[in-house]
């Protein structure tokens, strides 16, 4: 796992390019691909890249499933429902985008000093136990990796 941080980001759109496939895509405020893409963004971003190495070669393609729940947050924010998604592992790599910010063109957006603490459980394929638990703190200025807890059968490779 490696993380690239983009503190205090400002961009005209949340468009990204997949380095492996060269596919270009955009994201909505809820993280949905190509649906209601955010036109302007002010906040912070981090991209976590997961590099998989297995002792056992499998013929089935790998999927990285995530379930993200809010542990705590600034009391001025509305509650957020748990978020779940599935990412395909391509060439033994999957990337996950963390973004926390607002659209400055949205009249209801108020750039306050807000924060959110998240727990992200990561699963491979249909397994019911997480191979990794990641805690993130999101602020408008920076997204920080608070803790990484390996699940059973997961080893740290340096």
C-alpha cells in the first residue's frame, strides 16, 4: 500500500486517468463514476494504491471490495451513510481515491473547518473477513492515514 497526498487541492473538475488502462473518468460528489460529475472542487485528496502479491496464484480475477463507515465527524456536518464499492484489481494493482471538499459554486457549500474520521474495511473477492482495516481523517486541508491494521493472513512487505 502506498498513498499519494494532494493537500489543499483546487481543481476545475474531478477527472482522473487510470495509468494502467489510460481510461479517463470523472466522479460525482458521492463517488459515482460518470454521473453528475463535480465541476469544481476545493478540498483535499489522497490516492491509495494497493499492490497485491499472493503466495497462491488464482485463475479468478481479484476484486477489492470496500466498506467505509463514519466513526466520528464534526457536528456541523450531516451524517453519511456507509459507502460500499468494488474495484477490479488489474495487473495486481488497485487504486482508491479519497476526496473531502466542496464545490465553491454550490450556494449551500460553506467552507468551514470540518472533519470526518472514517473506517475502511477492505476485502478480496467474496471473503467475509477484511484483509486490511484502514482509518482515515479527512479535513479540507489534508487527508491523513491514521492507522492500518492487517487482517488474518496479511503480511507487511517492506
